[in-house]
C-alpha cells in the first residue's frame, strides 16, 4: 500500500506539472485567459501537488497583465499564505 500511495502522488505531480507547462506556454503566447484557466485547473484538480505554487505564480502574472487587480491580489494573497518564500513574490 505505501508503494501504491507513492506512485499515485508521483502520477498526480506529473499531471499537474504538465498542466503548468501548458499554462506557461499560453502565458508566453499572450493567451492570458487560457493560461489562467489551465493554472486554475491545477488548483482545483491537483491541489495537493507540488505544482500549485507555479500555478499561482502564473495566475498572478496573467491577472496583472490583464489588469484584473482584484483577482491578482486574491491569487497573491493565497501564494503569500501558503508559500511565503516563493520566488514569485520577488
């Protein structure tokens, strides 16, 4: 059972990381809404994964670029609360 649990955690992290990479691509292409949607899917579907910090970082940058200050501040607050040492806070 412990091995199965480790495997499941690994698979969840791989799937979440893939979603973050797609979100990064969309952000790089200027498709901010698509980037936010992909990043949000990580928060909703893979909330225990190691990719959540990166998903929040993408959301913060995309919301800022779209001028959505309230959503930007909400995502920033969540990042600060859960990842106080995040590189996205610099």
